[in-house]
C-alpha cells in the first residue's frame, strides 16, 4: 500500500501501526508531531493506529524561527 | 521597584523576546538566552525533511523559558489555526504568535486573516500574540477578539532597518490597552532602546542578534538596551527645546 508522507507518496510493504512506521524512518520520536489525515494524533495513540492505503501523514518538528 | 510585564498570567522580568532562527548552530542558543536575559523565545514548526534529517531546536532551549511558537508559513487564518493547534498538541503550551503572510517580498502580515485566526484561537484558550502592521484599526479589532498583546513591525522582517514605522507605533502605544510589542525590523540596540523609551511593552527580535559578528555579545547588548529604554520611559523623558538652556547657574560668574 501507499501512504502520502509529507506530501510524498511512500510505499509501505506490510501492515504496520503508526509507531512502527515512524520508527522505520529513524526518527527521534520524542520530538515530533504527527497529523493523520489532518487530525493530530496523540503519542499514546501511535501504537494502536494501523496505517491504511492512501493515508496522509504529516510529520513535523520544531525548528529555529523568529 | 517591581516593573513586570504580565502576559497571559505570566510575569516577566525581561522585556526582550528573542527568536531562534538563522543561527550558525542551534548550540549557540543557551548562551544567547543567558546573555540576553530573555524569558520568551520563538520557534517555528516545519515538515521533517527525510532526505536530510537535522536536530530539533527544542533540545537547545533552556527549561523554564516561555515558548512562543509562531505560525510562520501560514498564508491564511485556517493554516495559522492548524499550526497553532499542532504546536499546542506538541506540548508547546498555549502561547502562539500569529503570523499570516502571503506577500513574499516584504513579508507584510495580512491583518484580516490575522484577526480571524486570533478570534478562533483566543476562543480556544490560546494566549495570542499577533504580528501586525502598525494599523490602529486592526489593533483595535484584535483587542475586541481577545488578543493578549499586539506585535506591530518596526520594519520588514529580517531587514535590520529600525523603527521605520515610529509614528504609527506611537499611536498604537497611546491607543491600545494591551501590551504593544515591537516585532520585526529592529536592527540595533539603540532601535530597541528607542522603542522602549516610547512606551513599548517589549521588543521581539531575531535577525539582529543572529546576524551579528558575535551573537552572544549582541544578545547582552540588546538585553541592556531594552532594560535601559524601559527605565527611561518610567523615569519620564525631559522636554526638548529649540534653544540652549544652561545647566549651570547663570549668576556668580568670575567676571563682571
């Protein structure tokens, strides 16, 4: 299946939950923010959210700004 | 003498708010915070670039700082509201700097969209600090819809040009019953000092420190300038005169 990750179509080989998917991207999970189909997903919900085909994910972090 | 700025129920000793952008390395930030004495610091929210992952600015912000995430990148109220909610969900607290910009040349803010976003977010309990052009009517409407302060620009963002909008800033300071925080364009400590002398409640700046040859030293200088300007405002500036007025007595001279 495919998900749209930060605007880019990305292949997902097997069924996995959001937490597993984020881990596979080698992210520091402590400091990121995730939107799933434009709804903010709380950290405690990452392991129970199974990714579906065509899901849209936005993965964000804080950067320097004025 | 206690002279604290209170915003959203938080008392602040320092009236200098600083940004975290444009530093050669985020590792400079703790020292910038320390030297400036600032208690409020801005951050931005962006998509992670999976091709070149970098560190997170939050790792370098000392604990106890009041975070002020901005909505930079938002082109309308809806996008600003979305970013504000994300920042809050990320544990950033409930302060938000509304920044709605669709003009890429001068980065001037959209007053109408800013008012709309402020109304929604203030209604949700956010402490909203909107970045605006120094427009009296926009500022008055922001008061109506629940802003916690207004943040008019002195000059375009990142331009270091100083208080080009001085006359309009004075009007806002006089007429708006909220803290007026001069945001954007301040280039020199003397600009910040002047804004404070005029009665601004605080100054927010980023580029002027980040682009200095020695950012830590400039941070310290800005901290002192803001404090000096505030004291001058409280002291009450003397009047200006066209002609000279001797400071020493005009009697008792040693000649006839």
